[in-house]
C-alpha cells in the first residue's frame, strides 16, 4: 500500500494505491493520522482509485478515521471506490454513517468513476 497525503483548503486528501489489508493498515493509519493531528481539517477525502483489494482491516481504518473526524467536527468522504470495494462498504454499513450521497457526489466531482 502506498498512500500520498496532501492538504488543500482544509481538506486532507489521501490517495490510496495498492492493497489495504492487515499488513498495510497500520502504516496507512499512521500516514493519515500524522496529517490529521496538524489540525485545521474540515474533511478527510479517501481516494480509492488505486485500491485493488481491501479486507476488514481497511474497514477498521475507515471507522477509526471517522471517529477521529467526528471529534474534530470534520467530515469523511470516500471517492473513486471500485465496485468490489463499494460492496464491502455497503455491507459494513459505512454509507449509513457518512451518507452514500457524499461518496457518489465526490466521486463525480473528482472526475472518478466506479469501474473495477
């Protein structure tokens, strides 16, 4: 898993590339959290365009960041989520927390698609 994290106008954008599993989850959490602790965050955008596989460890990363963001009064947005990963997110109830509209609207706004 390779993650590139950048900031833009109060948004922390994490561009994910590779597999999100128990081997990579810790490094992914740390990379994102290192940027979040700097403060002045209105939203965290997780860009899944380069993700080919995600297991339950990835769900832990998402739910953990969601809880941190709630405490910071910030939002979580998921963009460019491949269909096979979106299915996992739906089954785990992720969209009941962040709202499926946020994910869909931001996928379109970032020019992404929902292809496998």
